[in-house]
C-alpha cells in the first residue's frame, strides 16, 4: 500500500463512503439526488484509474480533467443535499473530502500542463 497512488486511493475510499451514504439516503426514501451523487462520485475514481493508464501526457490530462468535472458535479449534488434538507444525514464531512479531492486533482492537472509546456 505504500506505493499506491494517493489520488487513486482517496477517490476509491471516497466512492466507498458515498455508496454507504447512498444506502442511508435510500432508507430515508431519497432516490433522486442520491443516484446523481452516487454516479458522479464513483466516476471520479474511474477516470483517475483511466488517467493512470493513459497513453500520453495529454491523454492523462484529459482523463484527470474529466475526473475534475465529475468531482465538481459531486460537490454540487452534495451541496444540494445539504441545503435542501431532504435528509437529516450530516453532509459536511463529504463536502470537506470532495473539496480536498478537487484541490488535489486541480494541482495534478496544473503540474501536468506545466510539464508539457516546458
């Protein structure tokens, strides 16, 4: 586990926590936003995994950019859950974690862009 890719591990673990959130939301009969947050959040890690297997630096940036978009979409759905009061489940922890993920992915993309332009 020492050599695992940090963002791959974080996005996988985040997906697992969102799956648990999805199960809890279904118990509260919240089906609409819960499905959206499940889809977008699990897509983040899938795109990170694709980026790791990229065929070029540009392909890597493209896949990470898609992961970034999915992360931002996830943040949107989580914010809706938080502010809409459709659930009594606290969403703050999820919002903090998705913000960390967005920041890491943004830094990876920025660093990768800089390495191409040098």
